[in-house]
C-alpha cells in the first residue's frame, strides 16, 4: 500500500515510517526543507518537500497515496495562549483532513494525545476511551489544542471521512530526535534533575506505538479512538529505573506539583523575553503529572494487537540511542 507519513522526521513519525517499511508498504515522507532526516536516514522512503501550512505542497504529497498518517499535529510553543493555540490547531487539522479528502485518500490515521482522555468515570479505576477530556478543565494550551484537533477528526468522520484516532500515553524509546520525553533521561544523565514531581504515569515504547499505528491502517475502525499505552507506574519509579540504567543517582527531593507549576509558568514568561530561545514544555509536563492517571489499554490490545515490551528495555534502548547519536557521552 502507498502511504504518506506527516511528521516522519520526528520521534513518533519516524518510527511509524520504519514500521510501515518493515511491513512492506511504500512510504512517502513529507519534510520541510530545513528538517533533519536523522529519524528516517537509511530507510527506503520517498521524500516529498513541503509544509503543513502550504496546502498546495500538502496536496501534491498526498496525490496517489491510499492512507495518510498524521503524526505532525500542532504543538503549542507555550502554555500562555490557549485560545490562539486552539485556533491554530483547529485550522491546521482541518487543512490536513480537507486536503486528504480532496486528494482521494482512503483513510487518515491521526496521532492524538493522552490529554484528550478524561478522568476515569463510573467508579472505574482505569480510564479508557469512553472518558472524554472536559474543555477548560486544565489551564494549559496543550490540552486545549489537542482536544480541538481530535474534535476536528470526529467532525470529519461525521461528514463521511475515514479517520482512526490513536491516543498514545507518554512515549519513550529510541529515535527521540528532538528530543521530547527523552529530555528526562538526558537531564538525569547530566545531573540536572535534583527534584521531581511524583504522580501516576503510563509509558509506551515508541516501537510498540508504531506497530499499533500500522495495525490501525489495517484493522482500526473509523471514528474510533484507541489508547496505546504500555505500563502503568509512577514518575519516581521511572526516574529510579532510568537513573539505574544511566549509572547515576536518582532525584531525592519531591516537590509539590503546584510549586513546580508556578515556577514553570514564571520561567515561560521570562523566556519569552529572550529572542529565538525555544521553550521546553515544563508546564505541559507538570500538568500531565498533576492530572495523571492509569489507563486501560484493552481495546488496543484486542483490536490492534498492542503488546508492551518491558519498560527497562524501552529506557535502556533510548539511552543507547542517545549515546550512539552523540546526545550523551558514551562513558556517561
């Protein structure tokens, strides 16, 4: 099958492209002219130059493909402008879906977020796909933007479009080129995380997530969303395991989430005064922990054959990849 991966030069999209190639699909990858191709170097993929904000290049990239994997959804640069972020997110998602329809694409597999899953209801201990995020319940642009993009996906489904939604939990593993969640491992290795905010967390290996995306192409049901997660655990347990793999001491000081969030917000405001300085998503990460919960991934296990490899293997392989590609010194 001929498929297009949006976001193939990123962490999740790169692994989706890799899994698709291994499955025998013909893969086209959209990339900006300035994007590094480290995530897909060595893969037999067709590169199409373009930008999600340029509908003509998007349409050209989609011509002739049967399925589009959208793993390049808008990511708010900070938590300070939720309304603006929602408008940008909605417009970008609409552009992808409308262009896919115009190009005759048969299915869109959209990579959403765990933030669109609301608190477990009905007395259940684990949240599942039935639990919906309540707009406005978290004062963070990321939560609002992800909610509005997923809403656009369901609006397209109501109009007759074939869209499957994947909701990953917290993703670790090899190929974290930006890096994203891997910042925690890099911070541990460099002694930059003396304290932590604890809470419930679910971690999925990026390779298991990629396999679930491929299964969604083949067996996912249109209009359905699937929580693709791995291990229900706690932040401190992940920190301790990561520290052990790295051979460093784990953080020992626990900080209340409210204090950490206030510091993160102050830091965001201060950083805005520094031109061309990218913001790290500390507010989003803390909000994820504050509102963290454990998840039931049974639906993805049954319908997408989701299987989670050991968490230690995931973190160990992530560290090995960082070392191999120069993010960490080999002797660390």
